[in-house]
C-alpha cells in the first residue's frame, strides 16, 4: 500500500514539473505597447549657401598688373588696395593728355585773374557779393580740372599718378567683406571696364556676414512651402551646425527637360563666421506636429484595403487583428487616434 502511495506522489510531482517546465519554455510573442510621444512630419531639401552681396572687381584703365595686395580669404574694407597696374605709355595718349593739361593750366590762370579782379571790385563796393562767389566757384572747378588733367598726364607718361589715393591705376575694394577669389597674377595684361567691355576681373569679393540659401522644390512638394516660412538648415561642412532662415522668394522655373519646379531663396538670419559661399545644407520643414500622442512603430501597422490594422495580443495569448485609426507619421512612429489603448500589447511584425 505504501509503495502505491509513493508511486502516485512521484508521478504527480513529475506531472507538475512537466507542466511548469512547458510553461517556462513557452516563448512569449514579441510585442510592444503603445507609448505617448512627440511626432513631427517633416520634409527635407538640399541646397547651397550664396552671399547676398558679391562683386567682381575690374580696373578703370588697361595695363599690366604690377602688384597684387590680397590673397583668397583675406578680410577687406571699402577702399582697401586690391592691385596696382602699370600702364604702357602710348605716344598718342601722352600727347592728348599733355594738351589737356595745358588747356587746364591756361583756364586755371584765367579764373585766378577773374577772381582776383572781382575781389578788388567787391572791396570797393562796385559789384555784389554774388558776383564774387560766382568767380570763386569757377576758380575751384578750374583747380579740380587742372588736378585731374595732371593726374591723367602722369598716368599716360609714367603709368601712375602722384596722388596714390585718386589714381585709377590703384584697384580698390568697393565693399566690406572677404576675398573669395583672385584671378590675376603679377605681369598679367588686363583691360579696362567700359560701356562695350566688362573688362578683366581682378578679384571677386563677398560680404561673408550675410547669406541666402537656395534650393529647388518640385511641384509635388511646393504645397508644403510658402513665402515667409521659417525653417532650420543643418550645414554638413560644419558638423551639421544649425542655422535659421526665412523664405523670401519662390520663383517658378522650367528645366531643360521641360520639368517644372520652384527655386526657393531664403534669408539666413544667423551669422556664422565659418560659413562660406558654396557650402551645402539640408533644410528641414516641419509640416505637422503632435505633442504627447499615443503611438506605435510604423512597421507594426498592417495596411490593406485603405484601412489600418494591428495584431492585438489578448490575455490568453490569442492574437486578434483589429482596425485602428491613425494620424501623422514621422516614418518611424505613427500616431494612433483610436482603436487601442496604452495598456494593450501589439504584436511586432
């Protein structure tokens, strides 16, 4: 009898151990529970930074580059020297400027005589003050004409003017900024800028404190961008540093393949000293945003027949496919509007 009881107890224990072991070895279905998150729907556009102010420097006279005073990357101010030119004397030009100088000299002497005569007459009360001021003004103009004629003669004869500040053979900066490029070397021939010719470009200067960001938008994406929109740009060359910008202009254009697109120009509101013309950036536009909304991973949602479903794991480990209503998605997480709760378990797909 005792042997039978012992045997029964052993069998019962073995059965219980088997059940527990089975339960312990049973694999749990991979799952996730919905969580509250901030979700943003964004669009990205690749573009380039361009300076708002960029000028090309051309000489006022033709000649040979005698000296170059700047290098690429140099900071410059208005009227800083860029280069000096040496003019090759031309006999005809020397003769022309010599005659002009003589005429200016004669005119100056005559204006001096006229003004001195009127000074004497005015002191005796013979003429009105306005007559004296008239000859004084004419004398001043004559002095300026004589100085200009003298400079032109010196340039034609020697290749430079005595007054370095006014000499056209000294090429100067017209803006405050930075030297983007230097296109000439010492000894190179350059031509002057005039009505019929743009002239030789000596240097390209930019104002490196103000930039625009330009990027293309397809006709599909134009609905997500409007004039006046604020957005952020990450700069790849500067370890993805962020700057802010505002859309200034949207210009419709057509490419060579007849495809339609918009060229967007935005004013960069932040100033970064390391930013250079030509740097690429990635603009990010937030199209929609939801804060603290219930969400699940996009990959765990089943789409069919224009409806959305998830596989819900019940308490008894059975799986039921239920319909849900979804909101916005950032490509990783999707907003759940209705259909499930935070406490539910969703099967991972």
